[in-house]
C-alpha cells in the first residue's frame, strides 16, 4: 500500500511573489494575483517516473488531494478520506492518520514545508515519507531534488531495498519572510527512503565575517560591471543583496527586484511583473545565488524567475554568484524550474563568480 496526499494549493504563492501559501488569506490573495495550481502537475511528474503504476495500490484523499490525478492515470486506488470543499490542514492530517492505520508501506505527499509540518503532526515517524517538492519554500531535508526524483525513489523503494534515514522537517515564519527576515525553525524529524543523489539536504545558513567579506567583494565587482541599458533581474539572498548595496539601491532580501541604469525599477517582482518588464526588451540578465548546501539556483524560493522568464532572458544571460565559503558547503548546484527541457539546457559546467574578477567552475546537475 502506498499513501498519496496532494496539497492542491501548495506553491501557488511563488510566482506571484507571496513567498508561500500558508493560511486561507494568503491563498485568496494568490488567487487574486492570478496564481495557478502546480502541485497536481508536480505529482503527475513523480508518478510518471514511478511507472508502471499497476504495481502499486494507492490510498488517497478525495478530489484534488489525490483522487482526481489517480483516476486520470487509471491507477488502482482507494479513497480513505473525503476532504472539505476548501481543503485544509485538518484534511491533510486526517488523511495521513488513516493511511497509517491502513499500514501503508510509504506515504508520498506533494507540498512544501508547511505540508511537511502537517504530515509530521499526523504521523511523526510511523511510516517513511517521499516528499514531492511542490511548495514555495522547501528548507526541509525530506524533499527529493525534483518530482522525477520522487518517482524514482518510490520505484526503487517498491522493488528493492533502500535505507531509511531520519531527516529534518523545517519551516519558516512566512510573515517575517515576506517582511524580508528569514526565521527558520526545526519542527521534528520524519523517516525518508534515502538515496543521496535524489534527496536534497536541509537548508543551511552560512554566517561569519569572512563570508560577509566575500559577499561584499562579489557585490563590488558585479556593481562595477553593470552595462548601460541592460535590465538586471536580481534574485533573493544576502549575496545578491550585496550587489544591490554597491549599486546604491535598496533590495528586498528575500524577493526578486529589477534594476536598470543604476535605478530600482521594480521592487519585489512577481513573474508577471518580470514578463511585463521583459516585453519588448531583448537585453536582460539574471543574477542569482544558490541556496546554501541544497545548491538550487532556480526552483526554491525564487519561483518568480520562472521558466518563462528564464527562456525570455536566455540561459546564456544568467550570472551565478556565490561566496567561496558557501560553495565549500555545497556539493553541487541544482535546477528545478518545472520545465524539464529547460532544466536539461541549464545543466552542465558554469563559471560562478566567487570574488572580485574571480570565477570558479561548478557543475549544475
């Protein structure tokens, strides 16, 4: 038996610049801004990678929480919980509890850190989990690197043996996050079928005076290298913030901003804001820094810089910057844009700016 739970609203706040979708009021605001569901699509990618599906008997929740997708894929399933019309944390928790009661071998869920917390509250460490990354913020170590990786783990786990490892469940204060302050907490641990190349590490913050000096050096170099009449899309993070500081503009620490000719033209931009700025402008560059330890340059916390934005700018017009101390703690760089063809284009060896006129060649996988 395999449990499957989809949080249908997970990740909807990302592209519209809300930095999360926890809470009914944020969900409604994301709809107002034109957000579209992504969790079902991410779960679909995972199940395709886990094929053939006739080898599994699924236990799931009704409607958009799993039933609809499994019915479309003609998989064998049983609905063990009928959710309310507007799904909630209580629906996730109740479905998880019933899946555990039915002695499922593994629980697969699609969501972000908030969903992971809900699952943790319901099952603790009673059954292993495979987490399909579908949220805005995914700091926890329970998530696979991509939806495809989640499917591959399920397929291997079902037919062979994988070690099961206890892994951190972390989450942040979304209100503080929207205000530009990162406040992450450890909420507990869940058990994960572990394959190192397919599981992302828990996010780590690298701090210290040497790191700050390194960021300042990178910021100075990038600021001095700006071209006239060129749009710069600046991703989240303290390293990119150092670039903005040397330019002389105030950046949103955890948002995406747009600079041109030394002036801030869009603050805390959504995907639509970025597409509007790029419309008719063929010269643009994206500046991003990887998430510490996890190594993601796209697909975690910067979904505003979507596949559509990246394609419009062009993969050759991306600058990756990282302090050497961060790279030492980060085994590899990763991408998870939701566009498999684009991800394939972005993979390979990149010259990462690591200091003043200094670069290091790093592999993106």
